[in-house]
C-alpha cells in the first residue's frame, strides 16, 4: 500500500491552502468522482474550495476546515487502495466521521463481509456499535429508525455464521400488533407471523443469496420467529437478535435475556420513543436499561438523529418528532405540577 497523499500548507492567519498529490492516477479519478461529484460533496459539507488538476487537488479555506477535508480525502483514497468502493454514500460516511466529536475516518474501514455485499459503518456511533458487538456477549442498540442498529446486527450475525463462529442465526421480534395472540389470525403459523417479521427477512435477504437463505432456514441454521417462540429454550452456539425490543414487557425481556447459552451472542435493538404497548405497561427495554446499566459484559450503545443514514429527509423527520415529543412531555409535567399545586392550595 502506498503512503497517504502528501500535502504542503501555506497558512495566512486563519486561512490556509493545501496541495494534495495522489500516486495512482486511476484511483485519483475514482476519488474525485464523475464530474468531480465527490469533491463537490466534500466542499459543501466542510466549507472549503477544492480545485483538481490531474492527480492533484488544492484545498483552501479555514485551517480547521482544510484539515478536515484533507483527512476525508486521504481516508477515501486509502479506502480505494484497499480495493473498497467510494461513492456518494461512502463519501458521506467518512464526512460524518471526520466532523463528529472524537470521530476518526478510519472507522469507515470496519468492514463486514457477507456473500452479497461488504458493509461499512456510516457514522462514528455505528463503528462504536460494531466494536461493542465484537467485544461483548450482550449488546443493546437503542435509537431511532434509520440508524442501522438492526441492519448492522444482522450483517454481523451473517458474517459470523459464514465464518463458522456460530452454528445458528436466530432473529426475533415481538408480534405486538397481534398481541402475540397469533391463533386468532387466519392461515398457518408462517402466514401468521411473516408480516411481523418481514423487516428481518428483508435484512437477511440483502446479505445472502435467496437459495442460501432458503437452504439454511430449512436446516435450522437460520431461524426467524416471534418472541413467544423463545420461551423455555437455551440458545447456545448462536447469534441471537431481538428487534423492536421496546415492545416487550419486563417479563418477556427477562425471559429472552435468560435464554443466553454457551458461545452465544445477543443483540437487542429498539427505540424507546416508539413503544406500542398498552397504556400502563412498562417497556421491557426501559426496564433492562435501568436494571442492567452497570452489569459487566453488557454494552449499551445510544444512537441519535445524527446517526440516521437513510434519506437525509428522514433525519429531519426524526428530529421534528423528537422535538414534539419532548414538548409534550414538558407540557405534561407542567400540567401535573400545576394540578398538584392547585390541589395543595385547596386543602
């Protein structure tokens, strides 16, 4: 591997200009993107000016902005040297990591390799999440939709299954929309539960050829089942994922967590702002967060709207809903305090 692109800087107070030169002309062209689209993304995100000529770019702007842009460009070039792709998504991922507090562009190289694709973290928190899964037997991934908490867990599980590090992959979620009373729904058991488990099927289909998925499901190496099916089992030599865990009760969560057997890993994902349980029923995910926070060997990774990696509009939607929810909670607390105060005055 050739060394990172060399650069020279000429500083003028808070402004600076940096020249970067890349050894491989073909990789430089890939780095720049079609019609220099990748460079334009960096310019817009970091607020710098980038002028490209041949295999050289000149980056100008404030000292901090130029430093960030140089880090991003070198990180992307090193990624190309390792044979990995660099497109708009990869550019955005490295930008997120470069601009995050304590972020490191090298986090984008934590690649998960599955049969159908190679998957890299697209935010610093995703990188933290992958490290936590690698280092702990039980990991909780908490945060809004679109942060990749379920997708990355499935990818990691598929990778470990392919490497032979586990014998089985078990994916589960509570069928809360049906109240777990599946007997009242039409059709056989698979027809009853499949609609509630479809997101898990979608994730695994994205990483393995359909014939491999079907073969391994038939052999029992891959199992996708509602939470109710976990009762009474000991899950050994398996990678187990519980999705939508905010919709478990405290009893269900304890039941699930105590299924952990020898050489098994568990990942529990959920979003505490999306609880669909009946009013007055405490979420098992909230309960686990309170009870297990300080237990050794368990990692809690908290995502926020900053980690949403779907369409950019999704980030704004999540932020808007979170803001409204926070205002509602604040209003409810105010009303409760006011009523309590009025009640005390009447006594």
